[in-house]
């Protein structure tokens, strides 16, 4: 074990010195956001005007922060991880009805020509809560995880995630989603 750590330290240290000489940082701050659609109905909100709105398990706006690490000896490989919030609300004007969750994303990315990026990873959703805004029952869903794929051009990407939420009574909600993502790193790459 000590030998493996020493070898990794020497390889990383040597690569870091080479990359540092080129004025390039290996670890960068990551900011990301997105909009996703899809999944089963978790709840349906009925309005007094006779209309209704569904709250879908995969739907929501997300915002997150994290880090991107460029592997020194493999210039095109980047590891990303982030934590954030995913949120969807309804058009109700007398109650704040919402589904919230805390997504944690971890992915490996291959970058083509510093413009195109293909990412494969896992998304973990924790603290999944439906809040009825005081006009119905609140409930929680179990933590969930699932794979995702992302194909991006510069800072805009398309993402597909597969996942299922489980209710307190054992019911399963498909939380698969397709979305558009926006992400960037600071400081910018050269």
C-alpha cells in the first residue's frame, strides 16, 4: 500500500511540475446548472379553476458547485464532482408547492479538442422531499442513484439520467430525465 501511494505521489508530482511549468491548474472550481424534464407523476395539483398540474420526479431546475480535476498524464481526461439542489414548483399562487432534492454528481469526462466533452457518471439524489405548501400532505422519498451521460459543446450540454425514487410504502417512481446543462470552470482553461 505504501509503495502504491509513493508511486502515485511521484507520478502526480512529476506531472504537476510539468503542467505547472505550462501555467495550467489541475484542480478548478466547477459551477453548473440545468433544466430537466421527465419521470413519473409524484403528485398532481388540482386548482380551483378546474385545471391541474403534475409534478414529475425527473423534472426540475438545478444549480450546483464542485470541482474538476484534469489528470496530468492524460490531458483529455477530466474528473468532475458537484453537489447542488434540484427544484420544481407549481403555478399555485396561494401555496408554495415543490419537489426538492440534493443531487451529488460524479463523472469521468473525455474532452475532444477543448470544445466537445463526453461525460459518463453517477448521480445520487438525497433528501428528496415533496412539500404541499400547507394544503396537502408532505412526504419524502428514499435516496436514489443512477447513471447519466452528458454530451457537451463548450459550456452547454445534453444530459440523460436514469433513476428511480422509492416511496415510503414501497411504490416506485421513474425519475428518468433528459435535460440541458450549463457548466464552467474557474479559472478558465488556457
